[in-house]
C-alpha cells in the first residue's frame, strides 16, 4: 500500500517571556492557566480567521472544496490539553513535574479534489506551554495537515509519489496563511490568561516534517538494504550490484517524493538519508536537512510498519468501509513517526537557537 496517508507538520516558535524575574508556573497553577489559554485560543477570532484562510487556500485549488462535519466529530472535537509527566518527579509540585504540556485545538475536516483524486483533509493546530512553564523558553506552535486519498470504486488504483507531493505543496500554502493568525490567537490568549508576555519573534525559523505511508515491496527492500545490509544510497544507486534491484526501485520512489515535496531543496544521498527505528513496529526512511530556503529544519520521507511478518498491514474489512479513514489514521506509521519527530526536532532547534 502506497501513500494511504500523507502528513505535513509545520512548527514555529511563538515566543516566551522577556522578564527573567518571572518565576514560571508549576503544578496545578500551570495546568489551569494553560487550559484557560487553550480554551481562549479556540474561542478567538484569530483562530477562526486561520481556519477560514485555510479553506480559502484549498478552494483556490478546488472551488468545490468544503468543510465536512460528522456526528462522531461533533462528539469528540473540543480543545483540550495533554500532559507528559516526568518519570522521576522530585516533588508533586515541582516545576519539572511535566516534561511537556500540549494544547490541542479542535480539528477541521475538509473535502477536495486534487490531482484527479478526492482527498479527505484533516487540519489541526496545537501548541506547547513552554512560555508558562519556564521563563526564557519559546512556545512552539504547530499546524498538522493529514490527507487521505480516496480511490473510489477502483481499489487497485494507487497514488503516485508526485500526487502525494502535490498534497504537500498545497499544505505549504495553507500553513503560510494560517500560522500568523495562530500566533495572534496565542499571544492574545496568553495575555488574557497569565501575566507572561508574548515575545516578538520571527515565525521564519520553521520546522517542517513531511511523511507518507509506504508499505510497498521496493520500499521494504530499500529499508532492508539500508538497515540490515548497511548499504549506502550510493551503493544502491550503482548499477550491477547484486541483490539490490528492488531496493534501487524503492530509492527511485524516495527520490521522486523528496524532490517533488521539497522542490528539490534536499538531495537523497549518503549524507541526508537515515533510518528511524525509535518507535517499536515503525521504521522511517528519512531525508533531513538544516537551513533550506524556507525551513530551519526539513525532514521528509517514507514511514512503514515493521516486525509484522510480511511487513504489510491489512486493510479494513469491506463492511467497515465507513470507518476506513479512522482505521488508516489509527494504523498510520507516518502519523506516529511525524509526532515523535516534531518533538525531537523542536528541542534540537531550540538548543541551536539558544532558546532552551
């Protein structure tokens, strides 16, 4: 199965407090203030403008694009916060009790046509509580865009790398108009829910993570060649090396997707390609580069299930067709891997910019 879910995550720093005397919040005070801030962002005019701007961009690609609201979405689509608790808190009220707090705003579901495919698009904004939690740290703002292509009745039809990249390109335009509105919503809500001030920061130091699911044989062979045989991309590209023909085909797929998705800002070579295996049962073939024309950090590539015998995940049964999108989102290795990468890349960039 190739490109059943494509995800593009964009991160930017919103700024923290310039007041080094501010003690920062902790424990229950931190949770209450951040929950209040998250709810205010959800209710803000700026957040509404962000979602309206996203829909306008999608309609510039397809004038028939529209928002979709289902009964299940209405029951489980509210602003809320998630907390990651330290494994070894020194004190129930300690500042470092929470490794991270993340606020998630309600998602939007859109339907559109792109590159001769019907897409189900899910957009969601989120942010961290860094500015409240510790003085001097910069809150991260995130927009995530997930696309699931619908082949209609032709179940043998498969999305190409170029068509997956076309979705990535559309989401770049969506993020470009939406991120400034999200920052406005964040700064207003921060002012209303705490005495921490929003630092004036350039949204240009962006992180972008663009992944697509790929469980095809060539990509499996490529993964085996890179991970188990320790073959370098240059060796795989070389003609005449025995046993690498399928891996070479997988590398060709990767090059097409990376080239189209990044507008050829990232080359697929020995320096940029790496394997990610931090999540049990998930492996990623990634290309990473720092300092591109638009992004401080850019990660793009394939994700796939691993350790499941054949390596292929099963499709939902025909009678569960109405649940297909939920099934794909739940099982998607690209979705899981991109979430982990968002956290690690944000921390790495924060250190490089000396914001930590």
